[in-house]
């Protein structure tokens, strides 16, 4: 129950920031052209800083096996979720979009700030490890799943984005037992602390700018239910069989329960296919995760 209350409190705090983003947009304080700037600072400054800081934790330098465990669990969680989506979504013109929306979560925008607020840098580290794995899978699989084709050149370009490069660089420093001086880590920390407010304000602006009623239908609700409930609980019960550390287990429960990611919508739009369905799933799962994430933590910690 204590972990449920902590998670619920963190979710409420995040949604208050989302509300701030909605108000900023509705009051025209930040207009449409301001969103790319916010996302640019978030994706290419704040988030890389948070990812880098999470690999400089004392606990990692004292216990290297934690890194291996985190990467292994991340790979298991992502591949198992993807397998479930192929099992549950078998046919339909939009099955590629639906599978991507149900399989790949909003790790960077939701899981990183949420786990950071619950467990501090330890939580951010687990989200970072998952981000490394999911980035490779997302950029290699989503284009192929949406269009049936992929480019090796584009794959290499997208996989080795700044977030992945930062994680790899931080991982090398960790393996070489190199600690970054406080004089450098302090400004990195200032940037890292911007991740949560910028991410939630960005999501709030996206919601405020969307025609929610026009994007939601029965199929969107089913895929959202599949993303937030069905695959989440199947993966969490599987994880419970061999994950004994409570912080580690709850972290991966949260990672599994996060809403669908924004990249499916962006890549679907770039490919010229039905991006409205992806947008609808993104909005529904983002709104309902305020209930489903704490519920997942409550049930899984009580079992």
C-alpha cells in the first residue's frame, strides 16, 4: 500500500504538470511553434543529462552486476511485450500501427521522470537501461512493422541518436570506473532536473491541441486496454517469477505499465499512413495511465 501511495502521489504531481501544459497552450502563452523548442530542449539536453547522471550513481560503481541485470530484464520485457502484441493483434489493415502502439511505451517522456520521482537516480537508471534496449528495437522494428520495409542507412542513423550515444559513453565510463567531477556533474544535474516538468508540459500541450473526440473509437479503446492492462499484467507476473529486489521489480512494473510512445505517431505520419489511430491510442493511454500505473503497482506488490 505504501508503494501504491507513493506512485499515486507521483502520478498526481505529473498530471498537475500536464495540466500546466494544457493551460499554457489554451491561454496561448505557449503557441504551436513553441512546442518543437520545448521538445528540442527536452530530448537533446535535459533527457541526455538525466540518462548520463543515472549511470554515475554510487550504487552502480559498487555493484556492477546491477547493470547486467537491468539490461537483461529490459531486453526480456521489451521482446516479451512485442511477442504478446503479435499474438493478440493478428489481422486488420492497421495491425502494424496497433502492434507498435501496444508494444512500445513512452519510456523517455513518462517512465524516466516518473521513476526518477519515485526512486531517484536508481529509478532513472532502470529507465535508462530500458531506453538503450528499446531505442535499438524501436528504430529497427517500427519502420519495418509500419511499412514492411526498412533502410540499413536510416536504421544506423536513427539507432545511434544522442540519447543512445550518451548512454554508451556513460556505460564506458562506468566500466572503466571513471567518476565525473562534481564541477561537471552539477550543471548536468541542473539540466537533468528539467526533464520531468518539460516532458509533462509537452504532453499537456499535445493533448490540448488534439481533437480527442475525433480520435477515440472502440478499436482505439481495445488497443489501449491491451497496452495498459493485458500485456502489462502478463509481463509483470512473468517478471515476478525471477525478480526478487522490490525496487527493481516495481521499477519494471512501472516501465511495463507506461502509456504508448509518441514515436509511432510521428513515424506513421512520416510514412503517410493512418497516424490518427496512433494519436488516439497515445492520448487514451496517457490519460488513463494515471489510474492504471498505481493500480498495477498496488496489485503486483500485493500478490
